């Protein structure tokens, strides 16, 4: 089983002024709440890396973890 640890640097993130990660994520891992980006469901991340490729402020980091997590 692969899990993903998503790290969002709020100091770099432009929040709702950008929001590109929330718009491009095919599994809706991100949302915009109170003008900030939130990581809601990292367990649904498919590691497509669209958010990383399009984030203009490099505020995201994805770390893949493999193993049996129960």
C-alpha cells in the first residue's frame, strides 16, 4: 500500500489568490476554506504531481511512503 504525506508550506502558499492545486487535483485532495488551502484527503492522492508542477510558489511537497499501514 502506498500512502502520501503532503506538506503545505503556508508561508509560501498564496491561498485563494492562487488555488491552482485545488482546481487541478483530480481526486479533490485540496480545498479552499477561509481563503486558505487545506489538505483534506491525502489518502486519495494518486501521485499525479499536477499540483507540484503547477504550483507557482513551490509551497507543496509530496512524500511517498510504502508499506502496510493499518
